[in-house]
C-alpha cells in the first residue's frame, strides 16, 4: 500500500495537482470498456490505415464527446478545407471528430504526450 501511495504522489507531482484519497482507489480500479467502445475500436482498426493515408492526418483513436457519446477522433496537423472534405463525418455509425494536434513541445503540454490540442467542431450535413 505504501508503494501505491508513492505512485499517487508521483502522479500528483507530474500532473501538478493535489493528490486526493480517491486517486488511490482509482489507481487500483481496472476499467472495462463498454460494448459500444469495443465496437468503435473495431471500426478504428478497420478504417485507421485508410485514415492515415489522408494528407495531414497523423493519428486516430476512440474517445467521447462532451455528452459522453463514443466518437472516433481523427488527429490532423492542421484543419484545412481539404482535410475536412477528405475525413468522413461518420465511420461505422460513430461520429468523427477532427482534432488538430500540434507537434509535441516541452511547454504547453496536453496529456502525457506533450502535444497541444484543438478540437474542431463540425456540423452535420
């Protein structure tokens, strides 16, 4: 248990936020993906290689929008009209969200990768 507390403290220092008692419990809980998330992962596995062939696309993944709905995220260097027209609005029934990801830097970190993130909202047609 002492090593788990040390681990939580290390995460608190790295994330630059206070450690809470709940963090210790969260560190010991393993999350199970929902059937919808698993289906989205299958869709990403199927279409991911084709997405990477689109000029400007540098990654993809499964995430959630602000309402908690499962989405497929497509990471791009810059949002351009060409990228917006080439990236599908849906894949396998899941909404696709384009996310502009700048190259990783030492400052201005986002998440653990150090990349700056900008979410681009797209309207449905």
